[in-house]
C-alpha cells in the first residue's frame, strides 16, 4: 500500500540507474544516457473518492492530494504555444473542389500533413514531434518538482487511427499505445496520470484546444440533434478507455470532457445530460476510477452529483485571473474558491487549469490557498514553445517565427529538423547530474535549474537559458507539499 508519506516522499525514496534503452517514444533518442527510473504502483495505490476526499487503496486508505501540472501540447496542439505557424492551405488545388483553409488547429494541421506527405509519414511526423516535445528529461523535471500527478490532454485523434496520428493495429478500433507509453513512463517516475479528453469527436466547444476551431458558439453542434452521432462516438471511446484502464492504479481519473461550454461559454442542463451519458459509458466498464466532471467556470454551472446519481466523482474548475482586470490575482482566486465551496457539493474539488503568470508571490499564495482548502491542482502548463517569452509555461523554448513549423510550406525533412528544436535540455552538467536523479533531492538543483526557464537560440545558433525568478517554481511546489506524517 502506498501511504501518504510514500506518495509525497518519493523524491527521497530511490536512486535512478542511468543506462541506454531502445525505445524512442518519451525518451531522448540518440542521446548517450537515458534515464531508467524504478518505480511501480500497486493495487493499493488506486485512487477513489471518499466523500470530499481522495484516498488510495480503492478509497479505503490514506488521503492523497493531487498536485501537479498539465502536459499541454503533446497530443493536442495550439499554434500560439506549440511552434506551429499560422498558415493557409488549399486542398484539391487546381480543381473545381479547391478549398482554402486556415491552418490554425490540430485537425487542419493533420489534414495538411496527410494531403502533402501521406498517411504513413504523417504518423511518423507526429511520433517525432511527441518524442521531442516530451522526453525523459521532462518526466525527470516533473519528478524533481515534487509533483505527484500530470493531467494529460488528448483528443479522439490521439487514439483513433482513422485520423492518422497513431498507427493502425490489426483488428482494433483504437490504438492506446500513445497513452499507454506516457502513463507507464509517468508511473516509473512515481507520478499518476489524469486522462483528460481535451477534444471530443466533432469538437465540444469549437476552440483550438479541442483540436478544431469553429467561428461561433452556434457552429458547435455537439450538444444538439446534429451532434448525436459525435456524442455516441465519444461515449463509445470512453467505454473503450474505461475497459482498457480498468484496475490500472497509475491512472488517477478520467476527465470526461474539457471546457465543455461552446466557445468558452457556461454549461447548463443540455451539457449535464451529455456528462451523464459519458459517466454511464464509463461506469458500465469501470466502477473504480474517479470520473472528473468540469463546470468549468463556476459552481453555478454544474449540478449536484446526487441529481444524476454520480458517485466516485471529482468536480474540476479552471480559473485564469488575467481575464478579470477588476480584481487582483489573489482577490479573484480567493473569491473563486469561496464561490465553489459555497455550494457544498460533497465531492473532491480540483483546480484543473490555472496559472499565476510571472508573479512569484502569487504562486506562493495560490498554492497555499489550494492546499489549505484541500483542493487538488494542476497548473497550465508544464511546457510551451512560443515565438516570444510568455508566462504560461514552466519551461519555455522560444521559437521565433522563422523557425516555426510551417505545415503548408516546409518539406517533410524540414519539419523533422524543426521538431528537434522542441526538445527540453538541461543547461549545465550540474543540472544533468541532479535532475537525472530526481528522487535524490538536492536544493542546489532547485535553486539553479527550475526558475521558469526561457530557452532560446540566437541568430548565430547560440543557445541561451534565462530564469525569471530568484526562487524556482520547483521550490514553490516543493515547499507546498503537505507535512509528511
């Protein structure tokens, strides 16, 4: 059984062996040394809800608070944060079926790759992108921060081979290899994974982070009569996911649909009925994993769990204080927590997405607020690759416009070359020593290495690393651990 002490003291629990391995996915392929951690969750580590708490050992063991980051950008891209250029592309050029589209979402990028390079090379490009974007170094960084969970955004395209982001497996409707590889590797670093469906079939919100941009809320058909087929396909996907991961203790929960309101709007009864459809699809296969249900902007936009008979659920909210200029960050965040708690839902509460931007004091106070109130939390996001430094990622690789990936204009070989620039790197030999052994906590590594990093290449090809704070976010998160009793 994994006790509370064991969950949160894994930084002190084991040493890593450094060796080379053959697998390339989520490893730094071609490098001389690859991290091989030794950790494994057991049946007693499976998390369930117990009232408004989460507990290990199927809800009967020690209380656990999930504290971590999102892994945005791996399985669903957003051009502003993932080094893809805003292009246009003409499909069926030179014919009477010619159609020009803006290349600004994951679905269209994928369609352009397939049209230009074919299905097999499209799968190869996405595999290369993911291997570079997230490797063992990123898992090691997360472990060194002291987190115990990663919320993993994905879409239907991540697992459905019909969309050519993942290889087809004979006789199987879905291919869960991409999710399996991430979950298994995270487990080896002592980290749980939340499976977050960021993009449903047909798009639940018409936003770029669902994989498909739509012009307006009325263009989102997911919740109406026209969306019945897409809802059924999404329910079938959740049924398959639940069957596949049933009993897997390294999965912390199923986040059934991200930011469900159309174009960032609020939710109401029509959305809640869809939540219930997905909840039922999961529960037919898996009674044990926590089902995570998003409002996501207010406690007023989600029903009481007993109204739908929902059990073993966690409610999740998102709050980005920059959208409210009338209040300070902390005033806004405290008000948000107070409003949600006024509903007394009687279930665990998660802040599934948030950031404190560049303010060290806001980070400190926000994490203290969540921890004091027993909220689970995952910041947005661990890593971004924007064209200029932005306060959204813990790790920033700045890719100027000239070096962004152009799905429309870059050759297959050029795309592959540009993908390599997205790889996380350690700045010094000292960082490599310390972060290659993240279960062996060294305070000097935190002080030197994990201050909201900006990594960029200058016009002459020189690499530079800059740190924004005197104190690292890693230290803030580490300091925010509960007292290990």
